[in-house]
C-alpha cells in the first residue's frame, strides 16, 4: 500500500465502522421495540398486575427460568408510556437504517474512485490507449439488443469496463448483468445473463451473424425467436457440434468463420472457461463468459492496495488476453 492509497483506506475503515455502528443501533432499536411490544401485549390482557404476580409466584423453583421470562414482560407502565417507548426505539432503528444506506453507497463509490485512480497504473503495462470505467452504468452499446436477444426495456448494466489496444488489436471487456431475456414467450426481471462480455475486433469483415451458444450454459437466450430469424446450422466439427448450438443468418459467413482451426481453438478454451457463448457479428468476435464476479461486495473488506488491483485485473482482463492471444497465434 502506498501513501496515496492511505487516504482511501482510512476513509473506507471509517465507513466500515460507521456501518457496524449503524447495524448495532438497528439491532438495539429492534430488540427494545420487540420488548416493549411484548409489554404492550401484557397490558392489553384482561388480567391485572396482582393476578399475574400470583401466577409468577406459583411457578415452581425448578422452572425459575420461566419465572424470569414472565417477569420480563410484566410492567407497571401505562399504555401511553409503553407506546411512547415503542415510538422512540422505532425511530432509533429507522435512523440507523437511514444512515446505513448512504454509507453503503458512499463505500461503493469510494471503491470506484480508488479503482479509477489506481487501476490504470496496473493496466498500462499491458494495454495502450485504453479507457477504464469502474462504476456501474447502463451499457452504451448493446449488441444483445441489436441482435434481437434482448428487448429495449430490459437493458443490461455494466461495471469495470475497459477499451483499448492489445497487440495492435482493439479489444473491450466489461462485466454485465441483464434483468431479463426473451425465452419463448417468457420474460422476467430475474438475472438471466450474467458474466463477462469480451469484444475482439477481427482483421477481416463479414456481414452475417453467427452465434455459438453453449448447450449447458446458464446464460439462456431465446431459441424460438432465433429459430424464426436464423438457421440452426450443424457444423462439421464433431466436438464443436457436441458442445455448442450454432445459429446463423448467413451460412457462407458461418463456414468461413468456423474453420477447423477456429473450432479447435474454441474447444481448447473450454477447459479454462467451461461456460461461454461466442458471437461473430460486424467484424467482431464477442465472447460471453458466465461468471459471478459482478458486484463482488466482499472485496470491500480487502485492504486497498496494488496486489488487490492485480488480482482483480487478472480475473477481469485475463480472459481477454487469453482469447486475443489464441486468435493471433
């Protein structure tokens, strides 16, 4: 950790302590609120205080814990006093929640500032002329929408976006989470597409669209809609046909792209990335890797330091180096 990072780390520690304090205040308020709610229930019973004391005195000594339990709910407070205390502790819990929510947003914003400030130092040795964005935002380019796989109302969101040059090849990488996809006549707001979206610009142009969807992928796209617009192509490569379903609107482009060499390269990547979908469109190869790295909140507990950034860079941008190197072999 450098001196420049100490300010970010100190601010993060203060925010974490503030969150813990808020959680403590919320728990204290809720426990006291529950206690006074029980006392209110006791007051509303038709029994008097003396009658309840007679019940408590009749409890055998062997059940002393039951006696203490009953004494906890018995009170000589009036109904108005109990309600006043309930309102007090309800406000206490509400104030804790009201402070906790902004603290969580500020902590996430602080993490984005930290990455935006120091991640370029980690990435500049690998990428040139690149732009990096850490914060979560609506996707600027939506190839899934343009391809008819998503509706406009179900925009996906991105975080940790990178665009730049690697080995004289334009690449882009970003984490995505989508709120719903078409599948037959079904659309929901549950996350259906989640992972890392890679884009590699190829050195040759083609007009058609070729989709290789993993047969066992958890990223589900609409088969029925594709079947109406595209052709399901059975590729000649036996292993590729076994692992992927191929859709295309241009059989000639599909045969040009899915050569034996390309098929062998894609199959070789399945050992490292077993859940992938590949899209060839408008001169680019897009790869969607199924991952759960979007908004990894537990990482906020790690100290702000260069090793943390290097680990994240390897996790987020290691795949795009692997796929780019594979294509350029």
